[in-house]
């Protein structure tokens, strides 16, 4: 019995020391981690909206987007949008210039089937949206459509089309109000 109590006390001391050490390391590195996350986010924002030098976050009742500025001039915005893919939500980041045309798209996250739905992240598919505005329709859904879907990944293709379309729609609404 005495050995069990001795063992339990030693284990408790090790656990307390470990927890204290982890807490101290977290506190010591939290600012650097936050700084690196912000730097990574800014780099990604500049990738989808290259004309922008800085960004301001706009929060509209839980819906967030980033307005890009060069000096004091608004040059566009970056929207986070989502469509329902085959494996779950597909989240995209869409950069839209002040002229209302798509500048760049990055697929942020998805759970699509490797080798099939993941092809919706390929530049070959995403480049169809660049330099365009308006509505997007898969040719598979309508022969007069303007977007070629990814073969064997129609649901994933539809998810991206919906997300980009939603981003453009919200951009037009917001830009008109604040433009």
C-alpha cells in the first residue's frame, strides 16, 4: 500500500512539472506563433489580391472578408466562401478586383477523394474563373455553361462554382454599398 501511495505521489509530481513546463513554453512562444500566423495569412491574402498592400477585416454579422488597399485606394476584396463537396465542405479564398473580376482562387480546405475531387484544386480548373465576373455554370449542368467541370468530380466542381459565385454576389452587394 505504501508503495502505491509513493508511486502515485511521484507520478503526480511528474505530471505537475510537465504541465507547468508546457504552460511556460506556450506562454513564451504564443506571441511568436500568433505573429507567424498573421504573416502567413497576409502572404496568402496578397497572393489572391496582389495589387493590395494592406488589408482590413470587415465583419458583417459573422460574415468576414478582407478589403485590400493600395495607399488609401480600395483595390478589391478577399472573400472566404464555401460549397458542399462530395466529402464535405470545400472552403475557398477568392480575390476580386475593384472591377468585380476574379483575380485568384485558392482552395483552403476540403475532404474530397484523393485523385478525383482533389483535382478541383488544380490550377487548370480554377483558372477558368480568372478575369471573369458574373454567374458561373458547369457545362455538364447546362450546355451553355461557361465552366468545364473536373472529370469524375462533378460534385466537387459544383461546390467550387457555388463558392466562387457566392463570393462574387456578396462582393457586388458590399462594393456597391461602400464603393
